[in-house]
């Protein structure tokens, strides 16, 4: 089965529980891995049952930009839940990085996976 990857989707959202994090949007970097059965679309080059990864990405963007989270884990789970609503998705993995969350570290990330 093919894996569709959306790499380094950079968005801004409210993430964190410190006072300045609640009032200032911060960058997050999202990587999404989608697994789906694309046997028919690949064989026939047909659009009828393909995974519209552009629509899924727009859904994730809307969700992230319109939400507020205290925990990076909750944001990651929310993104994964949005993706798993799509009927064609068999398995998905989401990693969300919060750049500069820790002193001396490039980022902190949380990764979650789900399967139907």
C-alpha cells in the first residue's frame, strides 16, 4: 500500500499553558503519514476513489488554526482524529513539533498513530 506524506506543514496556533502562550500564537510543524488502499486508482489512473490529500491538509490547517490547546499531545490527537474521519484512510501517523519549546533543543515533538 502506498504511503502519502505531507512533510513540514508549518502553521501557527495557540499551544501551551503559560500566560504568554495563551495570548501569542506559536509555530508548529506537522508531518502526516497516510496509508490507504490505492490499488484501483493506481491501476486505472482514475479519480473516483483516490485520497484527496489536499482536502485532508486543508482540514488539518483549519482545525489547527482555529483551535487552542494546553498540551502538544492533545493537539496531535486532535489532528489524528480529523484525519481518521476520512473513510479511505486505513492508517495514519501524525508528528507535531513545537520549535524552541525547550532551551537548548531545536524542538519537542509528539507522535501518534491510529489504524482502522
